[in-house]
């Protein structure tokens, strides 16, 4: 199935890319979540405009993305959460929680969709969080989860 991506999908592509995916993945995941639209000949014109807009943004954002990475690299982020015995959390830490913790630690504003948790954080301690600021700029942030 041919699709046109409308937003960034990790491991697949960026907005404006034409991708070939399995039918079920496209029909049941990408299209309902509005991450992609069906490919048509008229959609080719949309692809060109999406790529032009993306290209203009990337040139401007690359320098800014490197500045954000420099600010994140030296940042000590602590997140306070309710925990039971043995350091097990009541609930889990989400990407929105990580963004709020970075902001309260004096870091830059991040988009929660750019924060990638390798696995669900359900315990206290130090955890590595991957942040994809720009398609060419990534960093790993160390998050310390502390019991309340």
C-alpha cells in the first residue's frame, strides 16, 4: 500500500515522504491516527508543497536544534513521583511528564512527541530517555525518578 506521510513516523519517514507499507499497518494504524494519507496522483502536488515547507523549516531549525541539544546535555533532570515499597511507582512516567520535568529543571520547551521512551518507566532510579529534536539531531537525557 502506498501512503504519503503527514507527520514524522519513527523508523518510517518524515512528512511528505511516499512510503510503501503493508496493508494492515497503513489501514489500521497510520491512516486512522492521521499520520498518513492514501497516495493518489493528485496527492503528488501535496507532497511537493509539504517537502518545500519541511525543507525551509529544517534549514532554519538545524542550528536551533543543536543549541537545544547543548542545553539538554548539561541538564540534571529529577522527577518526583509517588512510589510504594521497593521503589515501584503508582502508575508510570509518560513523555509528557518528562517534558514537564525538563521545563521545571530550567531546560527548553520540548514537544512530547519528540521524547521517546525505550520502555515504560515504572520504578525509581536513573533512566535514559531518547530525545529526537530534529531528524539530524538527537540526544540522550538522563532522568532520575525520585520517590515522593
